[in-house]
């Protein structure tokens, strides 16, 4: 093979290589252009898909769409909607811890947003909806009460503040009944001093809820039992 033939082969290979590189770059550039053109449309589509699923009560699918929207397009105008509806979807699935996390994240990110009173109310509902019977731990009642108090203090004119006020009555009644229940348990166990403190707590902290009348009946009984025990020891 002549030198000229080698040169022609080399030139052809080089031209082929250049052509392949141009095709590759073109494909990459067109792919980027397609992605950019698709970006806003995809964010909108995810929002629409999430809302359709939410309205159909398919909250799991709604969460999937909103999570993708929030993660892929955090600066989209639909991102705030996704953040809020993730909390709502978890709430409707009774996934209260996840809902509280989502609502608190929304409040922290958008403290001045007009939806914040609703968000705080929903945080309270996540606790309120898990109120226990009076013979169980009352942490949920206390957390709900604290959240509703914050809502009323910060947004007193909000319609959600009025709703919170109604729920607070139920929280306080639960706490009052719980105190009386524990006091009665102590009384029946002849732990009269402990019982007396519980009954006094009902009077001090939860007056006018209907429970204090029962506590008033047991206070003199506890005092009499304490006095009799003291005399017996003497």
C-alpha cells in the first residue's frame, strides 16, 4: 500500500471521527434543549396529577407526585402547593407524624404565607385526632392544646382560631377527666394525699368543665381520711 493510500485512509477516519463527534454533541444539545423545554410543563403536569389523585382520595399517589415536584423543581411556582398538599395527604392517610413534619416544614419555609394559620391548625388536629381515653396518657391532648393556644395567640381573627377554641374545650375536658380518674385511683388505693392533690388540680386548672363537682365531693373525704390516719399513728 502506497503512502498516498495510507494518507487517504487516515483522512477518511478523521472525517468519520469528526462526524461522529458532531452527531454526539448534537444529540446531547438537543436532549438538553428538550429537557429544558419540558421542565416547566413537567412541573405543571406533576401538580395537576397530584391534585387529581388528591381529589380522588388516592393520597398515596398524590404524595408521590408532589414529592417528585418538590424534589425535581424546588423553584417552580408549584413547589409551595406541593409542600402544603404533602401535609394534607399524610393527614388524610392518618400518618400524623409525617403530616406534622410536612406542615412544620411549610411554616418554617414560609412564615408569612397566608396559609400558615391553616397549617398551625392542622398541626393541632394531628394531635387532637389522637386524643386518648381518660385512663391513658394525655400527651396528645397537651400537645394539641399548646398548638391551638399558639394559633389563637398569633392569629386571633382567623376562622381557624375559632375552630381551635372549640377543640380546646375537648382537650381540657379530657385532661380534667384524666386528673379525676387518677385521683380516684389513688383514693381507692388509700393514697389519700396523692388523691387530694389530683382533686385540687381539677379545681385549680379545669374549673367549669363539669368535672370539678365530682372533685369537690372527694376533697373532704380525702382530708378526713388523712386526719384519721394521722390520729391513728398518734
